[in-house]
């Protein structure tokens, strides 16, 4: 279960994200584009081009967790 709080740092990737990307690809974006360690305990936010899907990537200490949401209508 993804357990995050308001006290953790959040980082938004401002580029468009292909929502087919998984753990390793998103961690690669964090490392190469944001210059952060994907296993830092920070939460990384990715949004698609149409802005109707979001993924959060988070290291839980023993592995990555992804939260994924797609809205029915409109934008995030």
C-alpha cells in the first residue's frame, strides 16, 4: 500500500510522460532528468500530455510503489 504524507518532499516532472512507463523507466527519468535519487524516499509526480492521468513513484525501503490515477472527464 502506498503510504505518503504531506511532510515528504514532492517533485513534479514537468515534461509529458508516457503512461506506459513502468518502475525502471520512471526511475530513469528521476535520475537523468530531475537529477535526484529515485530511492531517496521523495515522491515523484508524472502527468501525461492530455493531463488526465497521473503517476506517483515512491521508494518504500524495500522496493518501488506506483500510484496511478486516470480521471473520467476533464483534467487533473
